[in-house]
C-alpha cells in the first residue's frame, strides 16, 4: 500500500472534503480524487460517501483511518529515529497526557527538555485507555495516570502526591471560607470528571461517603476544563487535584479540603519491556524531582 496514498486518504478523512484536502496537500482536486478511487479499488471497499458539501467515511473508511494513522505514526517515528541515529542525535519521546495531568506534567517536561535538549518531545492528548493501547502498540513511550489498576505489561512510577481541593463558584456562600470540610458539600450538587477514569470517580465518591454522605452528582464530564467551566456557570462544586488550580476562571475559587485522606497520586506509566535510554533518562528526571520535593 502506497504511503503517499494513505496520507492523501487521511487528509480527505480529516478535512471531510476533497477540495479542502487538496488545498492542505497543495495539489489539485482531480489527481487527489483519482488517488482516493485507486485506494478504494486497492482495498476493495468504498471508503467515502460522497455528499453535496463534502464526504463522509464509511465503516470501512473509519477502520482504515485508524490503521492509517497508526501506520503513518510508526513510519514517522521510525524515520525520525533512523535520522537521529545517523546525525548522532538522541531521539524522540512520545508522551500521552489527559485530564488534570495536562496541568501537572508540562513543568516536568520542561525539566526533561532542559536536561536532554537533543530529545524531541511529542505530546499526544489521549484518554487513559487510549494511552495504554498506544503504549502497547509502541506509539507512546510514556503516559500519565491516576489510580491505575495493576497490569502485567505496564509499569508505573510515582510522579507526585497532590492534595485535593474543591472548586467553588464565587457566588456560593462557601467561597468565602479559607478551607472546607467534605461534609459541607453534602447538600450541594457535584461535578465529576473524567468519565473515562471510573476508578478515580469511584475514589471521590467513596471519599464523600466516608465523610457521611452520598454525593449528589449534577454532571459527569470527560475533562477538567469542562468541569471547571460548569462550576463557573453554577452547576455545582468539583473536587480537583492541586495542579488543576492552574486553570483560573474569574468566577471560580479553590478551597483546600480538611481531610488527610483527600490526596491523590499522579504517576507515569510505561512498557515493562522498554529498556530504551530515553525512557531511563525521563524516569531519572521524575525520581530526581520527587527527591528534591521531599527534601524541600
């Protein structure tokens, strides 16, 4: 299968338009249309449904898009590794982040880049499940998670332990407090996230129950930004890790929780069989930073 044809296919699938894809690829529409038709003939399936204002993927097209992205990513990574080896450079690290980790991880990546300027850091925004799958497919070097269940092929390294805080709308009477007891949330609606990490949501639910109440959930969403935006709009309170407080909205304040159990770990995950020096260098930065934090 022609890699160039795959790139053309991905462009059309992502743009949902032959015309926009042609502009993106800097080619004219007729040859692009021919390439797509030849690809459909090659795989023996219709990949697009032609519509008046664009195109839509068929079921076969959806499957090919997933595989094409994997193939092109692997080819790009392989090409870059070979090029780096030929140039005497160190290489590349693919990092998966999601949720509140997006706010906790950048400073760590900056430390790593400063210590290893020859390594190209490539960020992928993926859910925890997607990160695990990408690790197993060797499309990721490292991912980040909270409260991950043990797996035989994936290892973890603790990055930091964070206190939990409660995001409160400034119009809420609780906003004037310096801190909050969990039981004070008993009659308040609660926004929970991320829906892709049920064990984290279950942990928060159990934490509330241990404080004597079952949380009254108003919304469950899949990302921190949406959760805090809902707090700003008056949908309820939201329990968040400390690193999430870097997301500042005008109508939201963050209150520390008066409960020693209100803490959560952030860890990184990687393949158990990965012995690459790049991964080792990354883990060394994590361990050194954790040690510096514990000594401060």
